[in-house]
C-alpha cells in the first residue's frame, strides 16, 4: 500500500480570528463617534453657507424692489427655494444667540 501523507495546512485558528475581530471592533468604536462629530460640523458649515446666500438674496431683493425682504417674499419671487428658507429657520432655531437679518 501506498503511504498516505498527512498534509499540514497552516490556517488561522479560531482564537486568531477572534483577536482580529476584537481589534476591528475597537477601531470602529474609536472612529464612529468622530465620524458623527464631523457630520454635524459639515451640516453646520452648510447651514452657515445657506445663511450667506439667503442674506445676499435679501439684499439684492431690497435693492431691486425698494422694499423690505422677508423669507416668504424671497420664496414667492423665486430668489430662494423653500428648502433654503427652511434651512435658514432651522439654523437660527439651533443658534438663538445670533442676530437674524431676514424676517419670516
């Protein structure tokens, strides 16, 4: 009879796989909170950009129409969108200490 050779295959053991999963879990726990903070920061920066756009459009409206600009007038005239008006209101609801330049 032929001699059967036992082939030794080197592979990861269960303990090694558990260690790798533990390391990945720890890294996720470290990085996920930072990602949510960055998301909030990006949202806040986007909100401040919308504020500048709305206030610029309000100034242009006042120069062209010789009247006071409100959010509803700006939306009706098509200078800003409803989403921009909503974002403007949301930004000042979140930051009540800042001075609002355009009325509702």
